[in-house]
């Protein structure tokens, strides 16, 4: 019966149905067969509970803030700041792209918004300097994934809700891993450009740098306000998301004047549509996960494996990383988090793993999956934005995916990288 369930869901995915349909059909399949016993009222209750957490209110707020910033001038200010400091280096332009994606992730929390905001101005610059389009596209979609680790991160919010872990601790835990990956990407870009003999630009004067810093100083206040406000005890994660929207409006509507009042209706509609999709996935994913647990499927699938892992935290983290990496290659990361986190929760607890550190590993795999074939969401965002065929977009991704996998191994072996900043606040 389990095999039939999996085959049915896979067929629905291959036929092109959105992810919510296989999840709903899978839940109904378990309800109307002898796999488990629950009624429609219980399924509806599970769905309602899945979206009842107050913390989820932060999701539409951060999405709205990201939409405002993407529409506005923030990305260009961040790009100009980074460019003024690194453009004279070998590979300065791709390094600018990597660092700017991390900075924009710190003000948006969205990988897809980062692809749009940073890819738009940077891809033409990279092509004009002679960088191959495959390299430019791969760099943009993979560097944009740093946004899932640098706070604010929607991935951390979903994980925190499912695992009942502090959102503030997760936000802090993602900072150093995100910066580490940014530096790894920058080093790769430097050596790649050096080997290929790519040209460099003239070094910016300190007056140019101070001018760029002055223009970018207000956008750089986003992560300070969000993380500092949460850890300073001034507001919760949800209140921080509302402050982020207010700050985005202040910058783009009042100060920079790049977003008009008449634009806000369309931005709000876009936010509402994305939020609706996310919440439907969360609700149905919660019901599906509960149904799996009621049917005892996690024990069937992972029971022998958990016994082999024993008390080894390293093996447990490797197992979790592989499961989430493979899952996020094929399915939306939010869905994978909703389904797999409850399945692996007993293993996390039995091995004594820190749920905050696990959250970083899980979210990093979600980031890798967002840019990994065959179904990474950032790949299809790049296809839509840059109007390039699928194979052109994914051709240059292997080196960057390899870097992200190396980063995963480093974080598994050295959990202090993730846990250092949260430990300062405890």
C-alpha cells in the first residue's frame, strides 16, 4: 500500500500538478484505505493546526518587504557599495554579485526576490565583461540561496514553527554559515577569473567608497533592526517582520521615492498570492505529515536506519542532510521541511542534537535544492526572468553545488560555526 501511495504521488508530480495536489491526494489515500484511521474532521483539524501558529504571520510581512525592496532602489545601492570595494580584484564583478546577494538576502529573506533584484542588473554587467552566460546564471541563482541562511529567513521561520524552536536563535545561527558560504563563493570566483584571465577594473577611490557607503547605509540597517530588535528584546519575530515592512516603505516610498503609493496595491496582491500558496502548502503538508505519523510510516522507513545510527550525531546529521538534499531537488523546500522534520524529530531527540544546528543544516539543504536540478525553484525563476532555456541555466551549477555540499560537511563537523552567535545570547 505504501508503494502505491508513493507511485500515485510521483505520477501526479510528473503530470505537472502543483505540489499541493499530490499532498492532498496522499492524505485522502491514507484516509480511505486501511493504512490508518482518521476522518475528514481530523484532517481539517490537522490543516487548521498547521497554520495556527502566530509566528507564521511573519511570512507575508517579510514577503511584502522583499517585494517592496525588489521594486525599489535598494539592490542598486548595495551593488554599488560592494563594487566600490572589490571591483579592482581579479573576479571583482562575480565577487560583487556573491556579496551583494548575501546583503540583499539580509534585507529580503527570499531567494527568488534576490534572483530578480540582483540578477537583473548584474547579469548584463557580467556578460559585458566577457563572463560566460552559464557562469553568470549559475552564480546568481546559487549566491541568491545565501538569502535562506542570512536573517530574516522564511525557511527558518517554517522550520522553527514545525520544530518549535526559537526563531531568534535560528536567525543568529544562520549568520556565520551564510558569511562562510559567501566567502567560499568569492574565493571560487577569484580563482576562476584568475585561471581564465578575466579583466579587472580600476580601483575605486576612498571618496567613491564613502559616497557608496553613504547611499547604502540605510538599507544596511535592515539586518541590524531585525536581528538586533529580536535579541534586544524590543520585539518578537512577528513584530520584527512588521517593522521590516514599515522600514521598507520608509526607504522606498518616502526617502528614495522609487516606489509610488499606487504601486503598493499590486505589490500587496503579489504578496497575497505567494502567501496563499505558502499557507496552503503548510496546511496540507501538516495534514499529510500527521497522517504519515498516524500510519506509522516514519517508523517503517527509518526504524532500521535509526538503529544503525545509534548515538552518533555526525551520522545522524549526514542522514538528515542527504534526505533533505534529495527531497529538495524534487519538491518545494517548504513541503520537504513540513514532511521530513516531524519524521526525523525522534532521531534528533534520541541523539541529543541541538535543534538550532539541525535547523541550519536543514535550511542549507533547502537552499541547495532551490538551485539544483531538476526542479529547483530558483532555476525556474531564472528561466522566467532571464528568458533562457533550462539547460543554459543549469549548465554552470555543478561547481557551486559542490561548494555548498562542502559547506554542509564543514557545518556538520564543526557545529560551533552555527551555534557560536546563539550561545552569546544564552
